C-alpha cells in the first residue's frame, strides 16, 4: 500500500470517528458516517492474488514463497485438487467447504485422519502471518479453467516452468482470459534452479520479457524448492521470494492508489450531499426570510443566464458578491472572520479567477456554485440556534469536517483553474 493511500484511509477514519463522537442525531450525517465506514472497509480489504498455471507448474510453491516458505500446512501442499484460499487470522485454522456450501473445520485435534480434500469443493487456510493482512492468496487446481478464478482477482500470477517456459498451450490459455487480467499480472517462472548458470537465468528472463511484452507487468524467476534443496546457493535472495513480493507490492501500490483516488471522489460527493442536507431544519427563524431572498436572487440570476441576458463571468461575480452580503447579514464578520466556513468562502472570493465566455459547461458550473453557496449560507443560518455552547461546538465541528471532506476549497480552486484554462484555450 502506498503512503498516500494509507494516509487517506487514516484521514477518513479520523473524520468518521470525530463525526460519530459529536453524537449529533441527523439523518444526513448518519448516511455520511456509514458511507465513510463502508469506504474505509473497501480500502482496507486485502488484495486478492490469484495463482494460475498448468499442472505441476509450481503454483502451490509460489503461494508458499509469497507467505513465507514452509508456512503452508503440508496437508495442502501437494497436488492441489480444489481451490485453496489463504488468508489472515489471528489463529491458524483450516476449513473445508463441502458441496452444500457448509464450512467445516478440518484441522482440529480430534481429526487425526489425513486430509482428503476430494470431499470438499474448496479449502480455506487461515494463518497469523502479517503479510496476509494486506493480501489474500488463491491457489488454484489445474483441473478447473483459470477463467473461473479471475473475476474477482486484483493481481494475477501465472506460473510457468523456467526450463520450458511459456509454451504454446500456456499462451493460448492466457490469451483466452479477459484482457484486463494483464493489467495487474506477473509471470513467475519457477524451477530457476533447473537453469545452469547466471547467464542462462538472465537469458530466460529477457526472453520471457520480450515474448510476453504487454501481457504481464513483470517477470520474476523463483526457486520454489530452495528451502529443501541442499545444493541451492546460500545467497538469501536466491529463492526469488523477495523479488516476487517486491513485484506484488508494486502492483498493490498502484491498485491501492487507484482505489484511493476513486474513494476520494466518492467522499467528496458524499460530503457535498451531506453538507446540503445537514441540519436543514436548524435554520434560525430570523434567517429563513434572508435565505428565501437569497434563493430568489440566485434563481433570477440563473434565469438571466439561461436567457443569455447576462454572461457567465457576470453571473459568477454577482453570485459571489451577493453571497458575501448575505453571509455578513447571517453572521456578521464571517466573510473576514477566521472560521472554516468563512475561510473557505473568502478564498473563493479572493481567488484570482479569469472568467470563461458562455458555454454550457460553464453555465452548469454556475448552478453548482449557486447551490454550494446556498448550502454554506444554510450552515451559517443554523449555527447559533443552539443555546448550549457544547452542542453548538459539536455542530460546528461536524460542519467543518463535512466541509473539509467535500473539499470545497479544492472545488473553488478547480473552478478558478478551469476558468483560467478555458480562457487560454479560447485565445489559442
Ligand atoms: N526444483 C524445483 N522444484 C519445484 C519448484 N517449484 C515447485 N517444485 C516442485 O514441483 C512439484 C510441483 O510443485 P507444486 O508447487 O505443487 O505445483 P502446482 O502447480 O501447485 O501443482 P498442481 O497443484 O498439482 O497443479 C513439487 O514436487 C514441487 O516440490 C522449483 O522452483 N524448483
Ligand atoms: Mg498446487
């Protein structure tokens, strides 16, 4: 996981916990809190590494290398008949899933019989290994088509035997898999110990890289048997386990960054919805009249824009100027003040924006701006309705968090940038 995505997940968690701690009973806030929780869960979900390859190509040995050589229970090591899922748990355990879908623990003390996985359709192995907190490994049986396993794969590893790597049949099977498999795929060539010299190793590596260019993100050679092989070089890097894990980590970082970027977008949207809905009933009675006037004012401006009686730049300037007036009326000093809302708004007012000419996209932007400003004003209208200073402070804290998550500052900056660039492109 990259540092940014870890930090992002932490930030979400902190924001959610602080929102929960406000103890505010508000429907919009509740939706926001549960949405943030679900996103955190999705961000924390271990990545699924699916190991594919032909019969005896070293798939199980590669799974073993990934989690730490020799850590897989011997009962699941040889001849994989059914899919084996390896995941993290504080206590080691092995389960069989029978054909009715029931999960049966099969490593208990009372079960002395050798494990016959033929009576199960899948096995689940849980191990207290730190690496498995971020990854789930699926070791697949050669008897089932690889296509069955790739749907929910985050990372796909194809195992091939170094000494006869990337055969015609392997090529055909790989080519038949959905193209998206290649995006996060590694080609792992096992039986590196079957190659005689360092030159042979680099020759095979280069050959595989050029043969499979564009189909895998990386090629790694490993010796899955080095632990039990007396003749294996004593070099700790020889097995290739470190290279393999490094390659998996690189893919994982990219995936996590993409996940976080998607999550950031969702958080912004969720927080925007929240801030428009949050405490809508809390508007002070004396502020209602002002808000109604503001809404009528923005409606008129938007109509004028639609009828092309005003331009986008004029409409934006009018909106921001009116916003400043109404904000001051609702909470004197707010436009010059230093709390979160005013800081957000005043930055928008102070932003050195260059306005674009009339475009549909720009008109839509004006509408969004108008509705965001309405939301901000509504927040200002609700603030002081609570006489209890503690409750008021909690509402203020919740609003500040939601505003930060909604990244209105970022939205205003983007507005400025977009306007700047659209002006430039019109000049070209
Ligand atoms: N010398 C050597 N033997 C290996 C290597 N990798 C795997 N083997 C051996 O090759 C045999 C097959 O390895 P597995 O890891 O079970 O292969 P698999 O693809 O999981 O096999 P199936 O699940 O039956 O398809 C085993 O006897 C392993 O000990 C390697 O890098 N070098
Ligand atoms: Mg196997």
